[in-house]
């Protein structure tokens, strides 16, 4: 990351964000001074990535309190701005919980969320690198495929899945990272390759549809992705296209690993069927940077996420633990077939 600028931070009386819509062409900071503007930044993906959204939500509620705005209304607005990523609601709830203690207490709590996320990213990187060493036989020269963007831009300082890759690179274990371009907004092409360049990690960019072919040819040793929400049974919601990679990895007989902070585990969502999937504007599919790419009258579907069943996941690694989904372990600690006491209420 350029001069170790945080993806999301507090600027004294406002929230500071790296504007990811401008990358890789231009590195620019957004200084957001009210919650409606922050929600707009979230919706248009100026800030994105589950961990970054958790910190953004926490700082957003604190911003409302510092401005003496309606905190409850601000909290609702923030949570509704992107419904799939559980971290956003988690960060909002955590800071809202100290509302009665005043604005200073809320800001302290929000800054604690930020600082804890930074520590989480480091712990996750180490644990994830150890796991991939184990799954891939501790060999060097790994060829790793990843999807969307899970680096510092999706978090605060170092990242989730891309943070694991960076740790493996520091250990001399990475030969190449295969980055999928990630349609329709090209977060992989625009953001992941930019971060890989910053980290000086060898990499190649592919179209999403090429991933299965490379795996089938034996040109990928493992797939590692992030998550926007992990259900109690281990189903994983992530950027659309992830399910296809999981299916291809299973066919190729290679590990498919999910790396995400513990806060992404949603014990109150029993399975992937209960995860709301955001449907974004069809224009993102029908056009690119203002230029229409499909004929007039063409319809488009634009789900932002898909759900990968736990059965296709080799393991989930968080900052606190490794969940061996291949052996039937679940994030909520239950085994398949056991009664689940969590509800959606």
C-alpha cells in the first residue's frame, strides 16, 4: 500500500477512505464528513471488502455521534447500504452498543475496532500461511489462484486472503499468483493486480472463465479467497464467481481455502440459503465506464455475490482458528445433522 496509508481511518472529525473507484489510474483519499456521504461511498464501492466495511460501519456510527446526529437513524442507513457483508452490521452494532456512554466513548470503541482489525489481519496471515503450507505439503513455488480483492484495500492494512499470500511470499513460498479479473467491476484486474505490484509478488491476470481450465491442467496448486459472510454451517458468501472456482477446484483435486476474520462468521445465519444476496444495477453488466457494451433492450442480472456450500470448502481459516470443513467441522462448533439453536429472528 502506498506509504502504508490505511484503507479506512479516522481523520480527527471525519472518516478518511482510499477511493477505490479511481484505482489503478489514480490514488486519492476521500474525506467523508457525514453518514449519507459515507453510505454513498459504500454503495458505489469507493470502500468495499467485508473487513473494511466493518471498520467503516464502526467509524460511521461514531461520526454520527460526534456530529450529534440521530445515531439510530445513521446505524440503520449504514447497515442497509450493503446487506450481504455481515461485518458492516457487526461494526455498527458494536459501536451503537455504547451509545448511552456518549460520543467520546463511541469514538474510542470505533478506533478499537480499527486497531483490532489490524491485529486480526496479521494473525490471519500467519495462520493462513501455515494452513496452506500444510495442505500443499510445505513445498515452495506455490501457484495460487484468488478471486476479487482481499488485500489491504479490502481490509485496513494488510488483507485477508491476499494477506495470507503476502505472508507466503515473505517466506519464499510463492511462484505466482493467478488473479481473476472479477466481472463486472474488475476488482481483481483493477485492485488485486495493483496490490500485487506494490508487494512485488509475481502474478498473472486471467478472465474469470479461464480459471477452471488452468486448474484442470494442473497449473494451480490451491485456491484462496475471502468471504463477505460465513454461515453457521460453513456455507460461504463471497464475490460472484467464487462458487465456480470451488467447483473447479474440487474437480481438479486441489485445496479451496477461505480466509476471513472471525467477525465474518455469522452464527445467527444457519446456512447460505438465509444470506441475502445483493442484486446490483444491471448497468454494471451492460456497460463499462459509461459506454454500453450490449445492445439496447438487453436485460441483465447482476448478483454481487454467490454462496459456496461448505462441502466444497477444504478449510476456513480465521484469525483465531482453522475450521476443517473437509471433515465436517462447522463454524458454530456443531457437526452436520446436529440441532442448530440459532435462528434468523
